[in-house]
C-alpha cells in the first residue's frame, strides 16, 4: 500500500488531507482509473467510475485515533505483481492499494 498522507498534525489544516507528491491533475484523474486484484483466488474488477465508492476502512484503524483513520482504495492492475514477485503459487490474494485519510474518497465521489 502507498499513499500521499501528510503528517497527522498537519492533516487537519490541509483541505484534502493529502500531500501532492505529483501532479494535482494526475491525482484527480487517478480517481477514475479502473482496478483489478485477487481475493482468495478470484479476480475482482472495479470500474473506474466505481473506484471511489469501493474505498474501505483500513482494518482496525479506529485504534489509531481520529487523525489516523484511513481508507484503502484499489490502485490499478494488481494482477502482474504475483508473478513479478514470484509468489503466484502461494498468494491467493494480491492487492495493490492506496491509503488516504478517512473521508478522502467521499470528497470526490
């Protein structure tokens, strides 16, 4: 997982709770990219127009406190990574995701 998260103490003063480490236009257009990954051996596909609605809370993130409540979005095509890392025989779930502070996807959905 990856993400452009500002330090927690700065997140509340940043309108999108996001640190732009690349083109702002690119970040916004990426919110419409399709994604695919595997869960228990089954391929899951998310259409670009459904990407933001597919955001899920990071498991057990509520223990991290209010500022560190995170959500996870699938990030493009995860399928090649099992072979790339040589884990295709063992890995039944392969997911490439992006971390954002909770509520981020709702700002764009």
